[in-house]
C-alpha cells in the first residue's frame, strides 16, 4: 500500500500520496479542504479497502 501523508494547511487538512510514475517522473495526488482530521483518516481507510477489492 502507498504511504499517505496528512498535513494541516490553515484551517483545513489535506492528504497526499504517490499515484505512480509517468514518463519517469513521480505522479503525486493531493486532495485538500477537509475540515477535520478524522474525516481524512476514515477516507484513507476506505480507499485502502476499496483498492484491495479491485
């Protein structure tokens, strides 16, 4: 599973993960504007379980 980083930016939280390599460069995905850290943690767990099923 990919390492997911969480950080606080102002009043909101964001998460960042590496999606893969494209033309030898890393592709990084960042999603932000989540008001609570707990919401991001639930989302990360859900995405991890979803990717295992696919």
